[in-house]
C-alpha cells in the first residue's frame, strides 16, 4: 500500500510539473521571437516525454499487478525463502540460489508467463532491475498472447 501511495504522490507532483513546464513553454512561444519560440518548443518537449514515460510506467505496473493477482489466486506466487542479514537486506548468495532455480524453471517452460513472472521477482531480489523489468515484460506479453481470443 505504501508503494501505491508513493507512486500516486510522485505522479501527482510530476503532473503539476508538466503543467507548469508546459505553461512556461507556451509563454515563451507567445513572445514571438525566434529565440523564445525555439526555447518554448524545447520546453514543451519535456512534458510530452514525461507524460509518455509516466503513462508507460503506469501501464507496466498495472499489468504486472494484474498478473500478480492472478498468480496469487492460483496459489503460484513465489514464497519469500530468502535469507536476510541483521538489517533485513537480502543475502546475495541466497538470492543467487533462488535465481538459479527460477532460471531453470523458465528454461523448462519458456512459454509460461508464470515462470517469467517468478524469474522477474528473482531478478529483482538479486538487484538486477533492468533484467527484472525485461522478464516482467515477457511475462506480460506471454499472458496477453495466452488470453487472446482465437481468430479464424
């Protein structure tokens, strides 16, 4: 729940920033000189890119949460079996051991979105965020493909 609140607060702050930056860009364009129009157009690019980035992340998180809910309903969410140090941080060797198992599961069933989801969690636990994201994107794509109605 805390992560959701943080995400929505961050999104709200970004939305306010986008509005402010966009209004400043429009003000610069209204000045009408070649320099202010150029700067105004450049300033308007920032909110456009930011809105696109925020939209993509929101879609990703929503889809990943939907998969987590479905996997939880099936009883297939990975259990937290990781060893932790006295500060609560995951012990690297423990994360590597779980990761090896998850990778083997995924290699055995490469078209199952569930194994890719669990592999994404293992990547995240091993602090490899880029690969965790790619594995989750693969899980989302496989899930969408598996639930697509047959055409013909």
